[in-house]
């Protein structure tokens, strides 16, 4: 008969209990604390500049018309599917001016919504080529429509290279279409030497965007750092040198408008390397400090390898409020700035 009170058995039992507890604790850690995701798993939101062609000549442009290349429909669909497979849930189509290719833009929006099931499809445009007919036909595939507007003064817009004499009128027209169709309406403004003293409060209230992104003009090597001689010889080149502003000037502009609920400012520090940008060749671009850098195409080396070739500042991405309620308005006529109020619980 075994003596259960034997010191040897008691000691052995204690060891078994301790080992069992350690195993249980390690199992708990493995289950509750999975290994960190690779960087590409953080690519929730991607900006796809599928064209560099534009019908405006904004002096500060950071994605200039250096090439007229546009990938084929199949190449773009393949690239978008690869991005979706590593975690992309929001796609933003930009340029250049994406509405210069309305059929291609419609195809991309529909593909991302119907085939890839994107949470959000958005577009950034200068507004000049947006039509009511396009929005009524394809707006069901668009959650957010952003329009660039740097000033409500037409003389300033002309100086910047964006003016037509109809900018403000066009903005209100697009705003009404979006309101009727339940598309979130967003504004983008670049603050530079010619508009940093402007007070845009009252017109912003009337336009009532759900987000008003305000950027400090950003110098990007290889894009908007041309010399005066180079810009004379090649009208596609841009020079931002004469329109740069100080951090203090940008902060003064922000102070004037920060009481608006929709106001989302982005200084150079927040912008540099915090955007996931894919260009017309399906390459990642790093527009951070210094010269612009491009990765290999994701069509050639895959997303993981291509993304590892550029710098991406995840902390700045999160700090600038890059994740928010980016799906289509549940009800028409609902926005979140100026006179309509906002549910801050939607900011996630």
C-alpha cells in the first residue's frame, strides 16, 4: 500500500501542481496576447492615386503629372484585391483628378464595394468634373466625396492655380447632390502663403461638411521642389518654395477655425510618412522628409515586400485621426459640421 503522506509523494505532487499552473498561465498568455500583426495588417486605409493627370495647376501639388501612365483594369483590380487581403477596408481614389476618367472611376468604386466588400469607398476631387448624372448613377458605390477648396476668394484660387470663377458655386451644388444621395461630403484645404490669414468660418458652416481636413502646405522632394527655370521650361513641374508658411502661421489659421466640430488640422509633422499611398504603377510612395521614395510594384513583389521598402509612421497615422466613421450616411441630409451638430461617439 502506497503511503500518501510520504514526503517524496507530497513533493512530487507539489511539482505537478506548479507545472500545471505554469502551463495554464502560458496557454492563457498565448490565447489572450497573440503575436503582433505584421505592418501590412495595419493597412486599413489606402490612398490610390491611379492617375497623375489633372486639369488644374495648383502651385503646391505634391503628386504632379510626371507621367501619363494608367494601369489596366485587370492590374488595378489585382492590386486592390492584394491590398484587401492584408486588411484594407477603406480605399480613397485620388489623382491627379480622378474624374477625368469617369468610367474607370465608376468601375473601381463598384469593384471595391461589390466584389471586395469595402467598408468605405471615397474620392478626392477638385470638383470641376463631378456631374450630377455620375453621382446619381454610381453614388451608391461611394461613401465619402471630398472636394479640394483652398479659398472662398476667387482671386486667391486663381493665384493658386485652382480658380475657374465658379469654385464656391460648384461646391454648394456638389454639397446638395451629396446630401440628397446620402454621401458624406468632405472638404480639403491646403494652407499656404496666400490664404493663411483668411477667415473661412461662415462659408464652412453653410457648406456643412462632415470633415474639413486642413493641411499645412507640404514640400515633397521630386514633386514640388522645382526651380524657377524648371517650371518655366516644363509647365507640369511645381515649386512650393514661395508659398511655404511657418508653423506659427499655420497655428494661427487653426486657432481661427478650431471651434468648428468638423475641423481636422494636419501639420507637416503629422502628414509626412503617415499616409499609405499607392501610385499609378501600384507602388507604395513615401512622401516623408527628403526625396520621395517608391517601392517595387505590389504586382511584382507582393504587398508585404513592397510595403517594407518605404517608411510608414503608424503613430502619426493614428494621431492625425485617420480612423473615423467613414461609411455612407444612413440618412440623407445628415452631416456633422457647422449648424448640424455631431455625434462624437462615431469617431473611432
